[in-house]
C-alpha cells in the first residue's frame, strides 16, 4: 500500500516522523538535564543540610550551658573570630601558606611515589625487600619525624616538606602497587606481544589499567600529607617557618583563645573538604563512569 502513495505523501510522512523523533529527543534531553540538575542539587544541598544541623546542635549545646563560653564558644563567637582574623589578614596568610605547602609537597610526593611504586611493582626482589618497610612507614605517625626533621633542617620549610613527604609517599606507593596487582596478566602479555618496551608497558598499559587503585593511593596520600603538614606546623614554630594554619592553631592554644582554636580547626577541615570535592571527587566519578562502574 505504501508503494502506491504519491512522492509528496511519502515526503510528508517522513517529515512527520522526523518531527516526532526530534520532539522525543528534545523531551528526553530536557528530562536528562532535570535529572542531572536534581543529582547536582542533592550532592550540594545534602552536605549543607548536614552542616546546618550540626551547627544547630552546637548552638543548642552552648545555650543549654554545657560548658563555659570561653571553653566552648558558640558558632556566632567563632564567626566573629573568623571576621577578626580576616580583617587582620591573618586567616588569608595562614590558609595561603598551608595550602601552598600542601600542594607543592603533594605534587612532589606523587612524582616520587609513582616512580617508586611502578619500580617496586615491576621488580619483584625490590618489592620483597622494601615492601614491609614501606608499609611500616605508612603506619608510622608523621609527628614522629618532626623532632628529627628539626635537628636536620632547623626551623625552616625543609622540616615541613620532609615530614609531609614521609607521610604521603608510602601511601601513594602502596596504592599504586595495589592497583597494579589488580591488572589482569593478559594486559602485560598483550603489551609484550605488541613489542612494548618496559617503560611503555609501565606508562601506557599498566599505569592506566591500575588507575582506580592509584587514585585511591593519591587520595590517601593527600590526606596523610595534609595531616603531616599540620603536625609539623603545630610543633615547629619560629625561625623561617612562616605562618600556617597549624601555627594559627598553636597560637590559639598559647593564648587560651578557643575561638581562634575552633576557627583554625574549621579552616583545616574546610580545606580538606574543598580539595576532596573540587579535585578528587570529579576525577573519580569520571574514571568510574568511563569504565562503566558508575551509571549516574
């Protein structure tokens, strides 16, 4: 029957089908955008709601008189301290100093940890020899390195960076080794058959395949480096150390100013959350989605 239709009739039906498909695709695209917006709002609003609830509980505890005001200041008192430190420029200086040190130290740790991790993962005798030492260094509290670092480097940035590196590198190495262990052996065989050198096999086949474990090691390495940095800044004060968030925290303790102590603690927490949400979380979602491990 359709063969008996005139050319104009066929063209009209094709145009209608095209319009229907276009409308369907547009509606589907609009629905997808709404779902994406809803997911984004949920990811943003849920943590904010949790923060608001915690602040209300905090304020309620202060109102009920659980502790003296100078021992447990309320949210408004801490906010006032934030404002004073901001006007003085102290808060900006402390945040900039610590974030700069943290990022530089983490990048250096990532470079060293990646190179050593690949080496230990590929050379079995080295892994057997140094594996227990690396694991031991990972569980060793970073604060234990501070006295030795002060003796070796004095009250300088060298002390901070040494403690930071010793805290972050072992975690990155172990994370990468764990990721490499999960790479199917067929990948290595395929690379060898295709004529890849050891360097190409490591950088173009094994490392990309080990990215999930490697990323976990990087996240843990950042957490250790940030904690190590705070420990070094709290203990090593003076000389050419500069003024970081750890120094601000220690200054609040010396002055018995709980508002300053709480402000420093909240800023340390905030920096850690921002780095996680702005850097690691998007990379992790993209990596998992690209491998079909994340649907949304």
